[in-house]
């Protein structure tokens, strides 16, 4: 005898069932966390490079023109 209820029959064969839904939800959570990590890592790298560039300009290691060109290049990425 086949029951058509939660996790049985139609839902189990053609749907995802309870465990499939949990696994998909967990996978989606992992994907979101990976995307957020990559986004945050790229922003930190860019801001670190801008800070280093600013310090070189303040110390007089590069000219204002070089500073502006390099800053524009970093902000394009």
C-alpha cells in the first residue's frame, strides 16, 4: 500500500522530500557564504592597495599624476 503524504509516494519519487530540501537549503547557504567571502576579500584587497598608494604619494615616492593614474586604474577593477 502506497501513501501519498509528507515524504512518501509522489513527493519522494518526483519531489525532493524532506532531506532533499534540507540538503538544497544547506547547499544554497554554502554558496551564499562563498560569494560573500569572495566579495569581501576583493574589497579588502582593493582598499589595501589604495591605502598603500596613498602612503607612497604622501611620502613623495610618486608624483600626483602617477597617483591619480594608478588610483583610477585600481578603481576600475
